[in-house]
C-alpha cells in the first residue's frame, strides 16, 4: 500500500509544468506552416491537411499569448500571419497553378447521331457475330450495329436499313 502511495506522489510531482516554452510553440507554428504548405503546393483540395495546419497555427498562437505574454503573442501572431500569407501567395500564383490544372485543349470530335455519315443502303461486313448486336466495318470505319433479331456470323455482308434511336440497324445483304 505504501508503494502505491509513493508511486502516486511520484507521478503527481513528475508531471511537467503545463505551460509551453518557446520551443514547443515554435514547433507548433512550424508544423502548422508545413501542413499549410503541403495543402497549397503538394496535395491541394484535400482540405483536411489545411485544417490541421490552421489548427496547429491557431494553437501555437494561443499558447504564445497564454504562456509567453502579450508581446510574444503579438510577435507570434504577426510571424504566423506573414508566413502563412507568403505560402498562400507563392502557392496560388498563376505561374504555379499550371502544375495543377490541365492546359491542353481537347480537339477530338464526337459523331453527331442526328447527322449520320452512314446512309441507309450502305454495305459493309460484320467483324463479330451479331447476336443481335455486334461490330461491322463500313469503308474502313468500325461501327456498333444491331439487327432486327437475326443472328449473323462474323464476316457476313450486311446492308444498313436505317438509324433508329442512335443505333445502326442492319440486315444480311443478298
């Protein structure tokens, strides 16, 4: 029993002073700025890293006011604000944004189903079996086609009947 009491007394008196020293506050500010830097430059859009950085900065500033006095708190606040602003300015410059945004333009086109380039009566050859849908070749142009329920083997000559609801309908050519 006496050992337990002595151990409790030891634990009570071995707890360090709850005030923060300037090294701990500096580390809070440093890690807060590093998290903000990571959010802005390396992993933008995650928000969680930026919030953690902001929380670390706010905690460091608060401890600076509480434990080091108002003059050191003001100095901590001004330093953190200037460095955070510098990080945001460097990270969000238009010169740096090209690393995170796509600058190439897409020049490809999509076939307009309202103006088909395959007319009824066009003859082609099936590349796959049509059961009832499959692939056919019309003048070196691969197209997805359907039949009206018939099954056609690969290599069959087909003729376009028309286009219904964005589908090319074919039948076996005689």
